[in-house]
């Protein structure tokens, strides 16, 4: 199969590659039957010889190994047809034909013809300059595995979360929860309050005082004082 970027497509990609240019919005892929014969793609084409089916673009990616390769895919569902495919066209959102390709003579049948087939179409565009493209989504779209792999960030594992040294991966809720749980487990035990007997004993150094225990201790100390003799008066003040 030969893929030709049309003159219309060349102009769009050149504009996208220019400084401040807008991305090329790729919207649809159409297939045609060539009006009963094989076609020869030419860059002056503005439409297919005879279009028989059109569907939205499922993914449009720049090849990570070559910035001048743009990989575009579409899926023709099982219920589409019957028709014969001999030509493919890629269209921008403004209706312009971006690229055209010939295609091996392929019959697309449906269940009624005894063959239920979903067909994936993939076009690889070679552009002279690095160009940005965008995908125009349509109802019922789904992404190819490669598209998902390139769009979803790599999540850090739980050990990587706990180590806290990974800066190239995205945090995952499960990993964050594990990290928080690990941190909580390492916290010291909550401070325990001494009870009244421990206050009175005066030997506990690992527990905190409690107002009730302090009062009990003071009350016990007061009760243990000898009765006043003569004019002796005991005076107690609260220390703030």
C-alpha cells in the first residue's frame, strides 16, 4: 500500500510545523471501492474515487522513534458493509483530504454474508517536517493499545512509593495509601495518661499527668498533713 500526503495535507502540516502554527485536527478515515478498480494515489486528490464508508479516527500518534512519522488508526466495525475496499482517505476536521492510499482488494462482509469481521485500518504518514496533530474524538471512539500505552503515565510501584526516590512516575492511590499506612505504623504510641494510684506512687516517668490524678495526689498530701497546732495555718496556692 502506498500512502501519499496530498497537497492539502502538506499545507496543513507545514502550517502546524511553523512557529506558532496550530495542530492538524485529524477527524476521519474513509474507505472506497475505487469504482470497481484499483487506484493510484496522487497528491492532487481531494476526495476518494468512490467513498463507501467513513468512520472517526481512533488514534493519531507521532512515532516515538521518528518524529516525521504519524501513525493514524481507525476501526471499521463488524456491522459495516458489505463493500470492497481499494482506497483509503484521511480527512481533517475541515473536510480536507490529508492523505490518500491504495489498499489491497479486500471484501468487508457482515454477519448476513456469513463473515463477521472488525477491520483495523492503520496509515503511516511521512511528513517532511515535524508537525503536531490532534485527534478529533467522535461518539463511540475507543483507543488502540499503543495509543493507551503512550497516553497513560507509568505508575510507581508500592516499594517505589515507600522509597520516595522515584520522580519519573505517577503516584497511584494504592501506593499513596501504602505509604501513609507505613508512616502511621512507625509513629510512637499515643501518650498514655497516668492513673490516680500511679500519681500517688510518684514512680511513673513514661506517662503524662492528668488533672484528676494531680488532684488526687494533692488531696492525699493534704490529708496526710498533721493537724495544725495553735495559730499555724496551712495555706495552699495554685501554681499557674
